């Protein structure tokens, strides 16, 4: 399946389709059971290298990834349970004996340092607990989550849950505008705070259930950005469109602002439109 939207914005990588399936592609990249891995790295491999990836309830890479893909509340099996996870994401586990004991068992690994001192993405464990409670944690009705380049999707046999674009700032701007093209209120794209895989997974699943699903801007997750920087570069963001919104954007991409001079000017290499008159935005 090709994408009119990707062609119109000059996408250099493949859009990535996320599907639920009871079978995994034979050559799909997989994490080994029980081994750590960044879920978004397999999205990046699909986008940049054309490699499909697959996850199941034993190969979700990390606790946040298992939650993000839809394999239930994997924070329950985090070292020390949900309570230690809440401290891990905030000020760290050095403050309690249980946390210190678990940290000692980890040795001197980078994860042990984060576990003990905290990633400090939230002010307090209580704030993390409220965040976890707000997540639409669920069990998907299939064995696998499969991610693969959109052009490998067979539209006669497969229906993706959503499509993720990896884009530069100009392309991200275009996708936000395109998502709002039919919306008189201009509220059809949001930037949620969550792990990158959760934006591409369970938060997008939740949007798909809305009467008017919104697109989700992602890769604001600093940890995920470090993990995919070598594959995608340092300037890339993500935009995830639930399937219904993606189809709407596909319909609109052929006859909209993407055929006008403002967008064409932005697509030119820097400096070539230096003498162009400034463009007025909305009043």
C-alpha cells in the first residue's frame, strides 16, 4: 500500500503500520524473551530499513513497551513492582531499603543508576501513580503486535490499527495541518506526555475509539530519542494517525495546501527561496 500523504510531504522513510495479528511475519525482527529492548527501535527499523517487527506477551522489550503495545499492566513485573516503578520514574529508589537492595543486585549497570537515582521525568511517585492510573492499559485481542512498512500491508487482507510517520519539523507541521483540514475547531492533533511506544500504541488505540480520532505527535520521549538517533537522526519527530484519520488524510492530501506555494517553498533546499516574500499566516 502506497501513501499519497507520504509522497506529498516528501517523506524519506516509510510510514509504519501497526497491526494486531495472530501470526508474525517469518522474517520479522523480534526481541528474545525476557531481554530488554526499545520498542521504538523496531518502528525505526521498519521505517528506515524496511524490516518488519513483531512483539508478543513474552517479547515486549521493556515494561513500558509491554504496556504501550497492549500486553496488560507490565509495570506489575517491574523490579519491586509498581511502587518501585513510580519511584524509578521520579526521584529514585535509594530512599527505601527495598529499593536499595534491588539496586545492589543489579550491579553497576546504567539501569541500576536510573533505578536508584530516578529518571526524574515526574515530580513525585504520587504523580507517577496518577499517570499510570490514567493510561488506557489493555490486553489486545490478538497474539502479536506487528509493525511494518506501509507498502508491505496487503489492503485486501490487513487493516492497520494506525500509521506512524517519522518526520522533520516542516513535515510534522504539514501533518498537523492535514489532520485538522476538516476540523472547524482545529483540535485534531495532540502532544500527550508518555513513553514514545505508548503514544504509538495504547494512546493511539484509545483515539481510534473516539468518534473523531486525533493524531498524536510523539518522540518527545528522551530515552526513545537516544535509542533511535542512530537510525533516524537527531531531528526527527513522530506523528501517529489512527487508521480512520489516516484514511481521511489520504483523501485530502491530493487537493489541499500541499499543492500550494507556501508548502512548495518549504520543500526547497534552504537558501533557494531566500528572496521570497514572507507568507502571512492565519489572522
